[in-house]
C-alpha cells in the first residue's frame, strides 16, 4: 500500500506541480497535434477518444475559460430538452451517454472527430451519474493527480 502512495507522490513531484490549468493546456495541445493528419505521430481513434475524454474532464475541473466547453455542452443539451420532458419525450443524460458510445463504436470516426466526441463524453458522463460518472471520475482522478 505504501508503494502505491510513494509512486503517486513521486509522479506529482516529478512533473513539478503543473496545476489544473497547465494540465488542461498540455492536453489541449496534445489533442490538437495528435489529431492532425500532418503530425509526426497521429493518434488512433481510441487514443484520440481517451485524450479527448481526459481533456474534457480536466477542462471542467480547471474552470475559468477551460470550463466553457462543458458549459456549452450542458446548455445545448438543456435547450434540446435533455433531462426534462422535451420534444423527444423524457430523454436523460444516460441515454445521451449510450448514444455517444454507440456512435463511437458503430461509425468510422477520424481521430479529430473521435477526440471531440471524447470531450462531449466527459460532460455527458459526469452529468449522467452512476457508472458513467465513475468512468469520468476515474479518468479525472488520474489526471488531476498529475496536476498536483
């Protein structure tokens, strides 16, 4: 048990206290450059999805300007009636989470589209609660630990 603690503490010290805003910046640059077709190292669909999910979670945690994508997604879904009895009936955030997973699984997405979907998933998973929020929380805990 102490080995795990020491490893986590050493990792945070090694990175020198990035801060949540600094980590948000690093993940943003990584997502943009990793999804460019002209980059030296281009992400696969899965890697872009993971980095997008991590970036979205860290952005929401960093607040300030970084929190704007989270706010836009929530506002857009609320205006579409998600979470209430809207034009499509009662559609909750878990339904939107499942739709996003189905889209990623069923469609041939390019890395950039997959990364953007990951960012959307970060907001939707957190809002959906339950197991969805646990996925977002686990990814978020790892990356926020790096920012310490």
